[in-house]
C-alpha cells in the first residue's frame, strides 16, 4: 500500500498535519495551571492518531482480500506470507505519522521541551495506533468488503472510546462492564500519556499539580510499565491473531 499508492500517503500526511495544526491552534501554549486542558489535549493526541490508524486501513485492506483469496486458492500465496507482509508494511507509517502529529502538538501546546516525555508519549501513541490497526485488520477480514468493514468499525472502537478513562473514572466502571475496560486500548494509551506527562518520567512535571491530576483520574504512576505498555502490546497481538485465524478460516473453507 505504501509503495504502490503514493497519493494515499500524501493524503495521510496532510491529514495528520492539518488536524495537528488545528489542535495546536485550539490549545496553544497552555499555562501550567491548566491541568484539565492538558489532560484533554493528551487524550485527543491518543484518540486522533488511533482513529487515523483505524480508518486509513479499514477501507484499504478489504479491497485486496478478494484478490488474495483467489490467488491463495490457486497456490500463489501463503496466508502467513501475505498477512505478515501487510502488517510489517504498515509499521513505518504507524511510527512516522504519529511522530509528525505529536511533534506539532506537543511543542506548541505545552511550554516544555522535555525530550524524554515527548519520546514516551510518541511510543504510547505508536503502540495505540498499532492496536487500532490490528482492530482494523480484524474488522476488515470479518466484514470482507470495504462497506461491511467500515460498518463494523464503530462496534470495536466505541467501547474502547467509552471506557478510555476520560468519561468514566477507571474505579467507577461497573463490574459487568469491566471486560470492555480491560480490552480498551484507548484506556491504556490515555492512562500512559497522562502518567508520563503529569508524573516524573524524564524529570519533574510541567503542570503545577501533576500528581493531583493523576490521583483525580484514579490512575497509578507505576502502571505505565506494569500494565499500560504490556496491555497495548497484548491487545495488538490478540487482534492480529484473531484476524489471522479468521482469514485462514474464510479463505480455506470459502466462508
């Protein structure tokens, strides 16, 4: 996709730059006592980059599935070869585009030049994009056509968005809804970004009441390495494995 369609790459780049500039203008140079606005900006950085990862793939992958199925049945492709080629092809874009987006937002919205905090937040956004891309793969194989895959995408993204920790505090989620919170990749991306920025990763926090903000959102500063980053990797792997199993089932048994 990246090499064969340069026009698509230009659109994706412009998409990231335009939205990043809009966010920068809306939250330009927040003062240290604007913790609520800072937290909202961090949430938008995680959500918007993940949305780009979801929708930029969910409308492209299904267009290649019927051709792949025919080639596979004729013996031209192995499922694993095609699948992992698609996964690895998206890695450069998943890393570079969030880097551009975060560079524009981070250094214009926050009056801070802490490279360590910026690097952590970029890694968190990258892993969140990888998770949303894996969801796009699964929804694409499940829907098989671009229209069906696009119709299925809200069913996978909306629960992650609702239980991201931005609207309902983590500790207030009802027990029978905890499964949605556990599988919410946005929850881990959001929490990780909040912990890094308001905590002491890479030095003291820029905000006046960083620790209080973390406590108000019922988050734990130790959760970054103990929970958030491993969860993002695990959810990404889970959706890729499910997509691979479903792809094999649909092509091999002509479902």
